[in-house]
């Protein structure tokens, strides 16, 4: 990972407050991590250390538990979340190629977030749209029969929208 995402002070205060609800038992490590993930969308390094301190465990033990389960994120999700289906039908129809194209275009690997926090990419097992394989979900929109050439167009569309929004802001500030 090229960059580390830290939690802000407000997040850390919230985690500290919520930790008091949990008994100091090692068996609470997963429920605590799930609570943090649910409330803040990822597990920052500081959160891992706080959980370890609360439970009297080593941070590497807490991290080991968290990395064992694929439900936990260690980076905040991007503004635009991309999920590429790699279930059987999508895999057979080239889902892995679609994933590689998103990774190449954004310069990140699955499970990562771009440094500007605009995009994150994840692989998913199945989205239940097998007839549309290969499938990618961008934010809440399902894209079926995704061709490698469509990947660049999807990303470009978001970049154009971002530029338009920045121009609108600049125009509003100058008025």
C-alpha cells in the first residue's frame, strides 16, 4: 500500500466512546471491529491500536484477526465504489479482464482506494445478474455485458462530472 489513511480526531473520539460499551474480553474483538467498520466504513491503524489497548491485546493480534476476514476494509471506500463480479458466469465471460482494466486505469489494486479518495475497487463473488455477465457495479448502478473498452468510458464520465462541478464552484465563488 503506497499511502496510509488515518482516522480523524472525531472518528477516534467516537470509537473511544463506543469501546466503553464492550466488556474487556478477547471474544469481543470481532464485534468491536464490526462496529467500527459499520460506523466508519474502514479500520484505520489507530482504530486497530485502540481496540488492542481496550482488550489488552497486541495490535498485531487484532490486525491478524481483522485480516483473516475479508469483510474488513483498511482503507476508506472511495466516493465512487466499483465492484466487479467474479462469480462463475462473470469469470467465464472475462470479469477478471474487466477488473484488471479498472485497476490499470485507476492505478490501484482491488481492495484499494485512489489517493484522492475518488474511487475504490473491490471484487465480489456474485451479484445475481448472471445473464448480464460480465457485470460491474459502480456506486448503485449495475453495468452488464461490460467490455474492456467501457471501463475507460465509465471512469472518464466521472472525471468529466468532477471537472464540471469544480468549474461550477469556481464560478459561484467569483460571483
